[in-house]
């Protein structure tokens, strides 16, 4: 039998064994979680090009920093929170966009990229995915699969930001920044380095755990590499400026070696300079400079990092200033070794040697000469023989004969004519004769041949008549032709031309010459402001014997003139006149007299002078009626005589037209009394002022309106 004590010991042992088993299980679970935290649960199920997707050809297209089109990767996944990068290569992401329960990321990545980093903090380490090809300008599909969410220790990890700026900007497009993945102090060549991307300005912001990292920045062979430690502390952000020293400099040519026609060889390779500095790797270089007309220069240069070497080698001239002149022919062309250099005279620097110099001219035999330049110490001048003209014969005739001839614009006489020595080739011949149409012909003279040119000259022409008014009636030789503008076929000659147009003076010329070489006939008509038939109204005044305002109304009918006149004299009155009753012997009555109105008429004959002026001799008559005014009477009444008279006038009307309906008129006239009442006779003998109203000279001036 087992005692109670033994039973208790046995139970206690079982409890301790069970507890130990629980501890071991928990330890295994913790270790598994720790291991799982160090691996990724992101997997790429598939990755392939999609040639049927149209996303790449729509607004989804993007360009990298160099202006090149990117590849487009459409990432399909059931979860969110992903980011994508490609080291220093261009990489931008749009999305995610939800499509039928699926998250789509649109990743734009530089063409030629081979790898992409996929991150999601919920699923452990980033996945470095190798495309196994270089991306092209097309669309790709990638399907991602994720495992269970990785549980990461909740222990607090202290982090801080690191700010990196890489200069110069010229190195940024080629720069690659790599930071070690662990905060351990080892040889950087033994570290696992992770590439991080700079922006276009060479700036990088990255959050790192506190510790020490290795950082490496490189930009190809043209810049020095940066290697160093990065110590991240928890109290503040780290600012790390990195300047990559260029492993190159510049060569700037100056003086004679900087000309555009200079060829520069660096290390036996031609360099394109075009007056701009040449970029060269640092170190020693062999240079050779070749410039036409100068001796070749060779030497060595040393280029220092980031510096510009100004280089002005002493090129030695190797030419002579040479002048070529063609004897007595300034139009001859000069060619040197087949290259045109000028006409008549040319100056050119030439290196020592033999040159073939030619003089050329159209339709001439060229002359050639070999000249030798032996020295560069002095200028040389050469006289060249002119090209020899090639001649032919040209015979010119016309019908009718006797036409004037111009050959290439120069008068050479009349037809018929033979020119025995004329330069071969194309010539222009112009024929002209009275009452004939001028003709021009082109003729080609050939070497050793007689060329004949005959022209029939025509006197017929098509004449187009027009006027400066654009209309009119045309008569030729007294025959009605029609309305202008008018076209008439006729031979050149002298004709009786008559053109009439309402409101304009008739044009008439009996010996008008129509020239077949001047088919456009322009007749200039003058405005006829004055016509034979008019109605007019005059408004104005009169000075002289009768001073006052005046008005006329009249007309012209076939130059016969008749008008009615009326005047009102201003300020005209007599002296006080006393009338006495001889029978009753009382004191007289005083009156003063003034002309009440002057009315009359005239007739005459108009004489038109030109287009604006007319003279009209006139005769007429006026009737003058006096009006008395009572002043005072001392006693009784006296017999007061009334006064009236008739006058005859002779004068002339001078009228100037200003516009088609407005003009000026002046009428000088002389009046003399022919009949008077007894009272008027008595009054004009009593007061000379009254006599002036019916006898004397007047000058009438009017503004006239005529229609």
C-alpha cells in the first residue's frame, strides 16, 4: 500500500512536470513569433505582361524625371497598406482603388528597371522582387498573396529622422544611396545595404532606429564615392549633406584656337566644342589643334577635379594674303580649286601650294591658270585672263518694216537689222512702231549659226473707256457707242471722242489718239456746277445808293434769265420837311420820309465760263414807295404829298459756284429815275437824300442757293 506521504509526493511531481511542459510550450511559441517577425509573408503569385490592357495608352501614362515614358504595373491584392520602390530608379504609385472587392495599385516605374521592393508593415520584411527582365513601355499584371498578420513585439523602439542632401545637382540623376540594414559596427563591405531613392533635388528623408549605420553614395565613374558612418540619435533629426566630388573638369579654348573652323583632338578623338568648354576626365590628356591656314599644334594638358582650364596655344599663321583680278571684266566669276570666290576681284588667304584658278561667265569659254604660293611672308597679286565670249549671228525683221528695236533693253536701231557678233544664249528683243502694239520676243542665239527673228506688229487693240466718275455716255466720231465703262475693238489712230455725264462738263476732243499700247482710256470729267437751266434764291444785302437787305428769286432757261427783287433799306430817312397851307396861313406840319419797300424785276442772258462761273448782263426796273411819318404841328393841318417813283437799272450778275447747290453772287448796277409822282418830285428837290434812293450806283452781294 502506498502511504499518504508518498501519494502527496507523487502528486506534487506531476504538477511540476505539467508546469514545466507549459513553460516549454510558451517558450516555443515566443521563439516562433520572433522568427516569423524576421521573415516576410508577402508572395507574388504571378507577374506577366498584359498586351491587351489599354490603361497604358490612356491618362495612366507617366514620364520619369528624364521625360521618358514609364512602364505600368497593375498590382492586384486583397489588402491595403502597400508601398513600392525601385532604389534610385523612378517609381510612383497611384491607388489603391477598390474594384469588385479587390485593391488595385498602379505603379509607374522607369523603363529598364529589373527589381522592385514591396512593403507592408503588417506582413513582415519587405519583399525584394526580381522581374527577371528589364521593364518595357507597356502594362504588366502582378497578383500578390499575403499570409497571416505577423505579430511584432510591442517593445518600444526609439526612432529618428535622417535628412540627406546630395550635391551637385548634376550628379543627382546618377546617384545611388545605400544604407545598411542593421545597426552594427562592421566593415561596410560585409554589410547588407538597402538602396533608397532621392528626389529630383537630391533630397532624402528616412526614419531610422537609433543606432549606427553605414551609408554609401555613388554616381558612376564621373563622381567620387562617399562612404561613412551615420549615427542616429533619439533627441533630434540628423542632417547629412553629401557633396560628390566630380572626377572631371573642363577645357576652355581661347584666342585663335576658339574659332568655329578649328578641329580639336583630345587623346586622338575629335571633340565638339563650338565655343563651349569641353568636359574631360581629370588627369593628363594629349591635345592636337588643327585650324585652316595655321600650323598644327600639339601638346599635353592636365585637367583637375571640378576646375576649368583656359587654354590659348600660340597658333602660327601659315598663309599669304592673295589677290586675284580679272582683266577688264568686273562681272567675270573667279573660282579657286572649283569653289566660287567672287566677281572681278577677290582676296583670300592661301597656304603655300599650287591652286587652279578659273574665270567663268555664262556663254563664255572659261580661262584657267595654275598659281603657286611659295611664301607666307608677303601678299601676292595675280591678274587673270577674262573668259572668252562665244558669238553668233542674229537677223531681226518685222512687218511693217521700220520698227524700233531694243535688244536686252538697249536701242539698236530699226528693222530690218543683222547683228553679226552677238553673244550666244537667250536675249530679249522689243519691237515698237507708231499705231502698232509693242511686242517682245525671247530669242536664243546659238554658236556658229544665224538666228532669224521676224514679228508681225498689229495695230488692232481692245480699248476700255472709263471716267473718273465711273459713268457717262460715249460718242466716237459723232456716233453713239453706249454707256461707260465701254470696251471697243479698233485700230490705233486719231478719233473724235465725246463723253457727257449729268452734273459734269462735257468732254470733247476731235483729235484724241488711241494707242494700242495703252488700252485703258481714262476720261477725266470736271464737275459742272453751273448749268444752262437753273432755279435760284439769293439772300444778301446792298450797299451804295440803297443800303439794306435784299432777296432775289429767279431762274435760267436755256441761258435766258429772269428774276424778281425785293429790298428793305435800313436807316434810310429824310430830313424833317414842313408842309404849309398857303390858303389859311397857319404854321406848317413837319414830316419825315423813308422808303417803305423797293420791289422790281430783271431779265438777262447768262454766259457760262468754265464749270463754276457765269456772267449775266441784266436790265430791270424798281418801284419805290415812300412812307411819311408825322412829327408835330403848331396849328391846323397841312396838305401832305405822297411820294413814289420808278427806276430803270442796268448791270451784270457774277455768280461763282462753291458746291453743287451753294454759291456766291455779286450784282453791280446803276439806277436812274424814269417816272415819279408830283410829291416825289417835290420831295427829292427839297431833300437830296431822297434823290439818292432812285438815282445812283448799287453793289448787291448774295449767298445763292441754286437747283
